[in-house]
């Protein structure tokens, strides 16, 4: 796989990391607003959090487009494996950076999902989707 393809994917994955951090920050602020019983702030933060989520979806689509546009199916499979942390281990420093950032993104996403579950349960109580 060419270094250019790895650098493009790395840039996209790093961008996604920033967006995940932004989403987590908004989620934490929502938890604080819920603790204060500040419904106006909660609604505002829900709306503000949607922007990085929408950008994350677009970045994920772009990353999938990059994988589909790889010169060979083997390169596409390799890139997808590196992003998922599956398959063969990284062979170059750029592959290592890509797998490290993708793993960090997965951990951050898990934190967001866990916090989101708690927030939903606190806000919706018996109507929570997590019951």
C-alpha cells in the first residue's frame, strides 16, 4: 500500500478522533447540566453535540470511500484490517500510527456510548431505550 493512501487515511482517522473528543466533551457537559437540572442547557448541548456527530458520519463515509478506491482489493482489505485492528500487524510506522489512532478512536467511542447510555437512563428513566 502506498504511503499516500496511509497518510490520507491517517488524516481522516485523526480528524475523527478530534470529533469524538468534541462529542465526549458535549456529553460530559450534558451530564453536568442534568445534575444541575438545567433543561435549557441540556437541550442546547444536545443540539450542539449533533454537529460533530454529523461530521463523524461524513468522515466515516469518506474513509470507507478511500478504502473502496484503493488500487487493489488486497490494499483495501489491508486498510480495513488496520482500521479495525484485525488481520496482519502493522508493518510501517505510518501503519502503526493508523492502527494506534483507530484503536484510540474505538476506545473514545466506547466511552461516549457508555456515557450516553447513562444520560439516556437518567433523562428518560422508565422510557429509556436501554431498559
